[in-house]
C-alpha cells in the first residue's frame, strides 16, 4: 500500500508495524544460519532493536487509536 498525504495515520503505523515485524524475522532467521560469531551477535542485536520498534509502535497505536479516550 503506497503512502500519500491522504493515508490515515493509523494505516501508516500499521504498515510500519508490519515492516518492523518482517525485519525482526529476517534478522532472527539470518542469525540462525550465520557462521561467524560476530555476525551472529550483530544480527541478534539488530533483531532486538526491531523488537523494540515493534513494541514502540504497538504502544503508540494503543495510546492514540485503541485506548478508551
């Protein structure tokens, strides 16, 4: 789904959330097959960072769109 000036903020955050989840899965998968210890560690750290992004976006969705206001 392309983003344009009319894209609702909730849709942008949902798209971002999906991309962060995909990135997390990619880094975890890559770490599982990495042979070099430093590469494996870097990939696991990247996966952790993506997981933090997922949590942050979920918190923002809850705060601004899903919470009972």
